[in-house]
C-alpha cells in the first residue's frame, strides 16, 4: 500500500519545518501506525547537511518528540511532485513551492492556514470507514481547499510561523507555541478517526 506523503517546508530546514516534520510524523504514526504516512521536510534555502538548530531541537523534545538523526535538505520539484500534501511555514514559502511545481497549488498550504481551514470541516466529513491513510489525506486536502472561499482569510501574521533562526529564545518560544496551537487541528483532520 502506498503511504501518504506529507512535505513540510521552511527556509533553512533547521527550525520550523523539521519541528513540523517530527511532530506530525509521531502523531500520525500514533493514529495510522508506522509506515502509513511518511512526513519529510526541506528548505527553500536549506542549510543542507546540518542538524536541527539547537534551540528548536530542545523545544521539540520538550513537547515529547524526537529530533535525532535529522539532516537538512534542499527543496526540489521532485519532492513537491511526490507529496500528497505540502505544509509550509509561511505563505511566501507556499508561493515558492508552487513556482517549483505549479500543480502543487491544489495541495500546498501554509501550516497555520491549513489548521484553520480543516477546523471548519464537520468531524463527520473527516471520517470514511476503511479508507487508507493516503486516500484519507488526499480527501482531507480537497476538503480544506474547498474551505478556502467559505472562510475569511487569515492575515499573514495569523497564517505564518515566525522565523526564529539567529534570533533569541523568545522568538523560538513563539515559533513553538504557534505550531503547537495549530497541531491538534491538523492531526485530528489527517489522523484516523
């Protein structure tokens, strides 16, 4: 069975997107089991080969997720094309993903925006008995896209995850809080009901 493929994207691939990758992978494995969903990450200006940034790693691990053996990588058109869902740190990243692979416009969202969109989908529409993880993710992406015109759009500040790279602990804390506030809605929608 083909796994669902989710790609998370930020700039350097050392703070925001690895945090999203590891949190989503863990939560979706708890829901679907190991191997049903593959979450990876990449950066539009990746510090390729680097581990996760130390402050981001500490915050991730503080939330109960593992950061071990993470290595940053570059975003490619192929990685976007292979994904069923791309979740970006910001709307600007969403635009860069779409420029690399225009068909991705159907399945690329800023992470916090995706959380807001799926929170508007009635719970009974999220569940189809016997559905594979991949079919489920593809269907939830379509449901989220259909919400785009039905809800007032978020401001950029509400949709974007702050970039903490090279900044103080308070900005890292803000990044973590933004992700953790939106994560439950995303994992509820993408997980097995």
